[in-house]
């Protein structure tokens, strides 16, 4: 589940860069405009650094998820033990055990937020690993677009509603070549 989320977020970020690229490259004049397609999924599949980055993200995610689950299991065990002992405990002992359980649950929740929250460690790690790849792709798309005179480059892999796109205007392989990757 985390792998899909990681891949999806990375792709969304790259698609955002491509959209920005599209609008930056729109000409100000009223001349005829040329369009091109790119398949970001295809491009990313051919960039080994992207796969390595995803693997690093998945490993970190699994490690952090295991830490969070360990704390949740601890809290759950504490609660089960509390339920088994509750009839034998004084009011003060019950309160102490309940507070300890709540503290452990909060610890798990805080750790989960630290790792997986909107500004968490996974987000930061993804940013640091993906930003150089995204920048490299953006520059290659821009160079190919300027070289070929494209006003607009659309990602055919996104959910943009493209029903048909001629392979003749697909610049995915050209972008990969510009990045220095051979295409089979």
C-alpha cells in the first residue's frame, strides 16, 4: 500500500512539473502552435535513479511502519492486560494504567505523524530523492520543446482526458535520449 502511495505521489509531483512546463512554454504570440505528448510513466520506468529512489522510499516506509506498528502492538497488549486485571486494581492503579495506555497510544500516533504526516520524514525524503530527477526531466522536456518548437507538452499518462494522441507527436523517447538513457 505504501509503495503505491509513494509511486503515486512521485508521479503527481512530476506531472505538476510537466503542467508548469506546458504553460511556461506557451508562446505569447498568436502564431500556429505545435503540441507534443509525453508519457511520464514510460519515461520514469526508463530512469534507473527513479527506481532506486522508489526502492529507498519503500524501504524507509516499511522500517518506519514497523516502528509505528510495534508501538501500537505495545499499546494493545497493555490494554488487554489492563482488561484482564481491572477487577483486581484499585481506583488509583486503574488511573495509572489507563494513563500509561493513553501515553503509549499517543506515542504511536505522534510517531506515525512524524514519519508519514504531510511534512513528515517520508515527504522530506521523497522531496530530496525526487527533486533532482524532476528537475532533470523538466530541463530535458524544455530543451526538446524549444528545439522542436512545441508550444505545449501534455502528459498522456495523466488523467487529463486525452482520448487520442498520435505517436508521431510523442517525445518520450527523445526526452529519455536527452537525459542520456538508451531506449530499446
